[in-house]
């Protein structure tokens, strides 16, 4: 007998953002202001901001499900950030999206 699981599948979103010259400090603050509120959104499993030696920022997010990520992206916080993004970055973000294929370390979180 075959059964299908209805458990959510974690998804990740990650990528590099390059600030425009003269925008690094303000952009860093905008990005840092996303961290704690985003970590508090339902389904946020991980949300991290890194700064590279070359000045680029790296965001790494893991969400319990695509639905959780979609709800996060629809929040006023993210919508306002996305509207400001072109003002502070050189080009589009170098972004990637993926479905986690390895098990999440704490299955109780994603169940």
C-alpha cells in the first residue's frame, strides 16, 4: 500500500545582493531590519544575513513550506523592502530557490 505524505516540504531562498556605491551602510541597515521580524513569521526555520569581504550581502532563508514563504513575501515588511531594493542595489539579486531534499534536522518543526 502506498501512502502520500501531506507534511510540508521545506524550501530555501538564498542569494547575493550587491549594494550600489555609497549605499552599503544604509542597505546593511535595511537588511538587518528584516532579520528578526522575518524570523518571527510563521514557518521561518532559518533566516540569516552574511556580509562578504567584497561588500556583497548574502541572505539565506529556510521556510517550512512554499505557502509559508509566500505569506512572508506578501507581508508589508517584505513588500516595502522589495520596493526599495532597486534604489540600493547594482542589478538584480543573484537569487536561488530550492526544495530541501535532505531531511530537516528537527522533523517536529516541519510536521
